[in-house]
C-alpha cells in the first residue's frame, strides 16, 4: 500500500510539473506567431540585402509552430485530466485498474515521443534561424528588437526569449514525461506481480487441497 501511495503521489506531482511546463510551450510559441504575423521562424531563412540591410525571408511552413503549440495543448489537457483523476483516487483511497495502468503506459510513451519531436523542431528550427541572424549580427540575441523585415511587418523584440523559453519547456517536458512513463510502467509491473501472486496462491491452495484429499484414509468396503 505504501508503494502504491508513493507512486500515486509521484504521478500527481509529475503531472502538476508537466502542466506548468506545457504552458512554457504554448504561451511563448503563441506570442511568437502573433508577433510574426502568423509566420513561423522555425527552419526559416533568408538573404540579407546590401542596399537597405533588410532580410528577404524565405518562411518555412507554419506546421512547425502549429505542431509545437498543438503538442503543448495536448500535454496541458492530459495533465489536467490526470491530476483530477489521480487526485480522486487519492481522495477515495483507491488506485487505477490494471487496464487503466496499461493505458497510462501507452499514453505516456506516446506523449513522450511527440514531445521529443516538438523539442527537436524547436531546437533545430531555432538554430537554423539564428544561423541566418549571425550573418549580420554578432549573436542571435542581438537581432531581437531590430527592424529586419519591414515587408512582413514582424515584431522581433521578443523572439529570442520566447523561443528560448519554448525550448526549455519542450526539453523539460520531455524529461518529465519520461519520468511519468517510468512511474506508469512501475505501477503496471506492480499489478502484474500482484496478479502472479494471486495465481500462485490459487495454485498452491489447490495443491494443498488435493494433497489433503489424497491423504485421507479410504473406507474399507
């Protein structure tokens, strides 16, 4: 029972942290798209014009930013649901069933994978944009706030901080969901061990009953 309580409390705490970190993906990425007028800087590049110092941007697909925001929303909603569900178990002094624990393992592993993809998108896509920025500026963060693309009317004042926070949120979320996957697997293994114990006890009881039956003296006809 103690192990069950520890796992349950650990899962609830993990989902609370996952909830907070999901906001670190959703909020900055949404702000970025709003400031960039719907454009996504991930994997975008461009050519600096010598005449006016402006950047002719070759915008990458918006799917990169949309995907990361979508993943953040999925993590947010899943965390809220799991916090509520597990808190109810804790309040009632119960725990999930074997099937529910199995579904937790599957969902946690799936969410870990899509979070990994989002983290890679943000990291590599941001690096690609920064490689373009350092062709004109000493560092990528110094490009923030400069009017580098008047044609698209983008606001570059916060892109470095926003993408930095989103990158932190994505990789931190990945580590948390790996931990939640481990907790889910441990709970599933616990249920599996309990099931094996029940089967073993049943077989042992059957064996003892048969032994007791065979040891009784037969009636003399």
